[in-house]
C-alpha cells in the first residue's frame, strides 16, 4: 500500500508539472499585463493575444479581467458551498438517531473531513476573493489588479485542487476510501492511514495554498500601487483595509501550512520522521497547523467584517462610527492572531506558563473584535435604518458574531477549555463565526452589489425569506450544539448516547432550514440574473441622497451611460429600484 501511495504521489507531481508546461506554451510570459483593454498594470503589449474579449466559453477560460475572474471565483465558491452543504446534511441525517442508520462510520468521517476542508479552503477563501477581485479595483479607482495574469493563474489552480481534495469519493469504485483524517489532519493518524486519497488531498491543499498566496501578493500590490490619485491612505475604504490585512496574514500563514504539508507527505511516502511517534513529534504538527489555523480564522472573518463595515452604514443613514478605530482594530487583530494558536492545545500537556501566556493573548484579541461590535451598534444607534436584505444580513452578522465571540472567550480560559475541549461546544462556537457571521456577511455582499454586476434587482420577498430562515436555522443548529457541548457530547462521532437525541434532532432540523434558505438564495440569484427587473438608476440604494455613494457606484453609473453594444436595450420588465 505504501508503494502504491508513492506511485500515486509521483504521478500527481508529474501531472502538476505537465499543467505548468502546458500553461507555459499557451501564455506569453514576457508580459503580465492583460492583452485586452481591461488592465492597469505596468508592462508592454506584445504581438500575442487579441484586443477584444472572445465570446462563449473561450472568454471565461482566457479572461484576465478582474470582474470576470471575480465571477469565476463566485461560481467556484458556490459549487464548493453546495458540496460542503450536502456533506453536512448527510451527516446530520445520520445523527437524527443513535447508531448507524444511513452511512458507515468511515464514510461519516470522510464527509466530516470533506465538509471542513471544503468550507474553509474551497468556499470561504475563494468566495472572499470573488468580492475582492470584482470590487477592490472599483473601490480604489484602479483599472484592474496589479498582475492580471497572475490573478487568472491563481484562480485556475483551484479547480484541480478541489478535484484532488474530493478524489477519494470519485475513486471509491476502485477501492480507494475517502480521506477520513478530519480537516485538522492530526498526526500520527494522518500518517498511518493508508488511503492514497489522503495524499491527493494534501496535494490539493497545496494548490489552494499557492493560489491564496498568489492572490494575496496581487491584492497587496494592487492596493499599494494602483490606487487612484484621489485615494490616499486616509481615503481608503474599510473593505480594502480588511483585504490588505487579510493578504498580509496569508503571506505569513499559508507558506507555513505548505511546508507542513510537504513534511507530512514525506512522512507518509518516504519514511521521514517529522511527525511520527518514533523519532519525531506528533505534537509538532499541531503547532505548525494551528500557527496557520488560527490566523486562518481571521483570514476568513476580517474581509466579512469589512463588508459589514462598508454596507451597514449605507442603510443606517450615518457614516461608520469611529472609522479609524475600526481600521486600528483590524490591524491589531492581524498582529495578535499569530500569538493565540496554542489555545487549541491546552489539553496537550504544554508548559502551564506557556498556556497562561496564550490564554492572555487569546483574551486580549477579543478587545479589538469588541471595538468593531460597538462601532457597528453605535452606527445604527438613532440612525435612519432601512431594513433591506443587505441590512438584515448585516444585523444578523452582528448578532451571530456576538454569540460566537462570547463563547470563544470562554474557550480562551484554560479551566473552561479543559472541560469543553473537543466537545460540540467548540463546533457550535466555530459555526456561529464561520456560517453565522462570515456566511451572513457574504450574503449581504451578494444582495448589496447584485444590481451592479447584473443590472437587475433580486426578488425582495424571497431575499427576506432567505434571511429569516437562515437566522432561525443557524441559531437552532448552533445553540443546540452548545447545549450538546455542555452535556459532554464529544465532536466528530458518528453515534452518541440516547440522552443526546433531542439536541441532535433540533440541530438537524435547523441544518435543513439553513439548506432550504440557501436554495432560496441560489434560486433568487439565478432567476433574477436572467429575468429580474432591470434597475432604473445607477444608484439603486439611493446612496447619494444619504451621502454614502462610493466609487464603485460611480463606475456603475459611467458603465450605464455607455452605448449598448448590440444597438438597443433588451425588451424586459419595467425598471425597478431597490427595496
């Protein structure tokens, strides 16, 4: 089995080299500027390429336009969200009653592993990149990203990464079991499990890490060098600040994860002993993983915080309260996030003096997060609130973030964590942040900018139904998980004692409400994009009258004034403004 894993790893490496060679033949590597009229980077045009975008699928396979790439990221993230969501619904059905009912424990662990890695690496980071790619250049007055071709390459590394991560499910007819290490891939289990799907998963994770690092470099270069003449650092919008901080975290965190993944691959296939029990240290993997893993939480949550800080004032009738403090708290979170990783390891027997220092920093990082919460609440206080769909999701974000943050403070305290570690309490806390906060902010962003990237308006009643179902479903599911944790229910188990059945059934019911609400969102996006009522103004949210109009809406106004390429408007429904 070890020899077959080695052969498979070598074959995957040859495949990656072949992909790189193929791209080298197709691309003009002497210039990193786009060959059409969408770029803004430095460089010279060459004799290769064309001046206009091709049509059909060729456009999407060859585009370097930041808006097209943003849409590709969004489509990819939606597919990953569907995969991860289906995996967790299958798990929740299995947990409706004790015992094995639908799937085997091994397959349950495979879905568990796939769900965690998919939602964090294939949905969260790429979906944030979708908003960043589409809107950062518009917000800062840039023509495009600094390196449009690198931008395209960063995206196209993701589909093969996803296929490698999910490969174990596709190869089951060949006798290959899905990776079942959980998303943390703790050693020595991840070394000893023989399935070649684990090696493919590690290679896929490597590709996603390279993609994220390339994207981070691009965002940093773009924000530093491509800003318009009227955008200095004091004028930089809050979403760009959070994307800049996130990109800095990626530069320090993801390369370390890549190094750890290589060491794990070497342990599995070449007999090295980095993380083995005999000759190595399994706990070293936890240190390396969580040194990446906890900054990864802030890599995921900082840009959604930026989205909420940008969108919430638009419907409060007031500018963001304490803008500078929101920026400073963002930078503080970025710095402190690298000093809290060992609070995931309080039960591993590390030196009590080290545990105390990590507890102190873990408690301290709650302060800049609380600053943001108070700033959001104060922005709404005595404001002229307009409860549109984007605003509702921003308010839902604040509520869920408060619950997720407060439950996290308890886990930062050593005595409490020793009791609740590896229980469902941790799962509930984490999901209040990952779905209840991050997911809600991303939904707010899709509704807020939907008129801009489609020229149409979504179905307002369906959007409100989406919000209320998602809010009720998320709180039912995750509060039930907190309840299970207080009762002592360990996480990552495919079965449980009968006394936990009520809470598990509540969690499953809530999970299906979340699934139904997501179907509402997907239907709304697809149907409204094709058939929605066209907006009658370049300012569908009436931002100018409230003193809230930002540069991307100015770009949208200029775009609407351009002549229609086919010589006329589509015959469609009557124009409509936003809710």
